[in-house]
C-alpha cells in the first residue's frame, strides 16, 4: 500500500471540487484532489453557460469571496448578455455562453499549478473514520491517504446510470466512469441518501441547421465580465450568436406517439427530475395543452461544430430523438453529434449537514455540489468554495465561515438545504431570497469580500483595489447627498441624491449638472445609482435583516434538551430533534416550527444562561 498524509482531501474534480481544492490550498492547507479523470476537470456536460438570474449572482459572490469560477467564465466566454434588465436592480445579472473546452482547460491549468495542491487521477472507494471523525481515504489504485478533513464533491458520478429509452447502463455524465464502491462505503457510515435525475439535450452539427426562420440574439455591445478584478470586454457579436425558435405541432405528434417509450413513463426512472428545467417529456406530461415550446440553439465551442438545443433535454430512444430533431424549424436535415440522455444518481440528504457544510455526525467530513441535491455549475462551485474554506478552518482550528440569508445567495442556498432539505434537484432562484434587494449584483464585494480577506483568499493588491473602489463610491455618495441644485421651479432646491430618485433621472444626468472630480467606472456608477435610488427600501430591508441576524446570534447548544421545553407540539419536537438547529433563527426557518415555539425555547435558554452565571 502507498501512504501519504494531507490536511484536506477533495474527492472529485468538477466545479465544486475545483473550488474546494483551490480554497483550502490557498488558505495554506496541504491539499489533495482525487479525480476519476483529470481530463474531465470542471466538465460542462449539460448547458455550456454560466450565470443567469440568481446563478449569475452566485458567480459574482464566488469572485467576491476569492474563488475562481468568474475568472474561468471570463476566460471562456463566447457571448454574454444582461438578463432581467427591465425587472430592477435586485434581479439583474449576467449570463454567458462559454466554451466548455476552454473553461475546463482554464481550471485544469490553475489546479495543476497551485501551490499546496496535488492532483491525482484515482477513484476513492472507502472513507476511513475513527471515533466519528474522518481519518483518510482508500483508493482503487491501492493507496491510503490520511487526512483531517474531506470534502466530497462527487457530482452525479456516485451510482450514476444513464438512460436513452429502454437502453441503460452504469455511467457518469457523457459516458464517463461512475463510482459505485464509494457509495457503498458512505452507506456503511450511515449517511442517508436517495436518487435524483437530470437530463441533457442532443447536440447538433451547426452546418446541418438552417437558421433563416429563427430569431437572432447577439452578445451585448458593452464591455462586460464576471470577475470583480477582471477586464471587461466586448465579444464578437456575429460568430457565436444564439438563435430562438419553437418546437412544432409535428414535435407534439411525435411525443404523443412515443411518450410510452420514455423511461419516465415505463417506470425505469423513478427519481425526481429538475422542476425548473424540465425535459421535453416532462413538459408534454405536465402541460398537455401546450402544443409548442420555446427552444434556443446555443453555440458550444470555438473548436467544434456542436450546437446545444436549450429547453429540449430528453431521455427518449435515439430513433425518437432523431425524428423529433427533424421536426424542429430548420432542422429537417440536422445531424445529431451526441444524443440526449437522462442520468439517475445518488445524492445525500442535505439536512445531515451543518451550515458550514460539515456532516453533523462525522467530524471533518464536508459535502458540496450535486451530492447535496443541487443542480447547476454555479450552485456547485459556490458550495465547493464554502466547503473548502471551512475544511481549512477545521484543520487550522479557526472559526467557520457561516453566511446568513441576508449575506448572500450562497447563504440562502446553504440555509435552504440544511433547514428544508430537498427531494428534487435544487436550483437557485431570485424568488427564494426574501432580502434580494440587499443581495444585488452591484454590491457583492461590499457584502462578502471581507469574508474572503479574513480567510486568506484575497491578497493585498486585490484588497487595495476594492478599498479604493469602496472609497470612491462612499465619497461620491456623500457628495451627491450634500450638493444642492435647482433643476426646475416646480421641484425647487434639492440634493443631487434626491434628484436621482426622480423618474428618468440617471447618474449621467446629474453628473452633467455637477460633475465629479473622480473618473468612476461603470460598476461604481451602477452601485451609486442603486444605493441612492432605493435608499429608503434598502434601509427598511436592512432593519428586517438585522432582526433575523439577532435571532441567528442566539445560539442553541448542540446538546440542548428539547424535551425540557414544555408546550412544544409533537411535530415541532420531532423536527427540532432531527435538524438540531444551531440558533433561534435557524429553528424558526424549519417548516413546522412556529414563532411561539421559538419563544418557548428562548425562555429556557435565558434561564439556563442565568443559572450558569449564578453558578460561576
């Protein structure tokens, strides 16, 4: 046997695994990443895009915390768009079509050249523990690695099985090897798991499609990027465009005739699929009155002829896929390069995790990504970053990084998973965030960069850049609040800040009346505009968020005796014992726990605190 020791071991080399390994190694922990296939580092087996509503916010938050995904997206962007521009600053975000090959290559180069990080192509087959703490892993190649912390980022590979009609076989995504023995080891440790399903779409040869009857969508003509420290640029508007179209009545007929051959109907696949990104069969079954559905032809890569058909994922038999593709406008002669498929895989109920993404029963064992029941590259990367940070904090015996619901979309994501769990692929949505006016694209750095700085992921030069930006914004906001003008007799004397709140007035308008002596960037201007235009709403939302933070600060001991609280209902008692909330705020967010229940618990906590003080 080969033996070696590491501070942190990361299992998996997908989006979560890359972020976890980079975070722990950059913080100073000797880290090992074990990946089934290094060539598939940060693979994009489904939609070749990064960002979108809520997801784009996560990418920006990853950047603010010192993670890497924003840079990987910028390095591989083919075309980029603002989304939700008409719905207000709270939900506005970027989405980019990315080249999967360039995206993967970027990550692979970063992880293989990172100090403190070793990368090894091997399969973990067993988790080693002692006294309810992780001690190491055993691999297929006969190696044993000792460690103080493990981050499991197995994606959809654990127990993965692919379905194309009645054809099925054990597999990871896109024909990759899956992992069975590790799943058995986790089962032996008593970690509860279930199964989920996701689907992907056929890829087509772009030269066999006629786009004349589609609607063209080009990249934005303004310089853009995801990374806080990146250089915004304008992308080629013609070469990598997207094309909007719809399915046809013929597509509907083909589905009607063949839906019985779908593994979703035959019962071969029993797991729940993604609610917010349903397959074409799901749409047919759930919305039978909808004859046609929107689809988008999206570019895949600079180096291939592949086109991804957005909103057309399927696990129907291959012959049906060919017939359906030929029913689409302009696709009468289209050729499939890769068929669509469904994949069923194991996930681990996330209510087994603490808010730092550590397993409640096994110390030093962290989980991140699709193994927690989430969907999407962005959700995976964000969890991986947080788990990697907290694995390092565990090893270094420092306080974990815990994000609240008013700190970021990542805080909402983790709180939803650990408090509510999930039985279907969880997707981050702006509607899940009650404080979304506070969780905007333009203020990610203000909300989260201090966490990255404290953890050791933001160096001096990058921090100085942010401090300069914050100073510019604060000084300009102060100037606009104190500078008075008379724009018209009807309005009278008014501050520039108040004038900005008027309909149709922009920063460009007021700067023409009273220019700043600073040259501000477009991002600084966007932040200033939003902060002043919505100042009243933001202040009110901050007060609400502060009240919840105070509840989150009211900690509940891990060994708290809920049976000692008289008056708790049976349902409440059962759920409190199951979830073991770490604070009153956490308890209040558990379904079935009421404000009255929380008040009863707070009385006992206060009594216990008084008793401890008297004893001391």
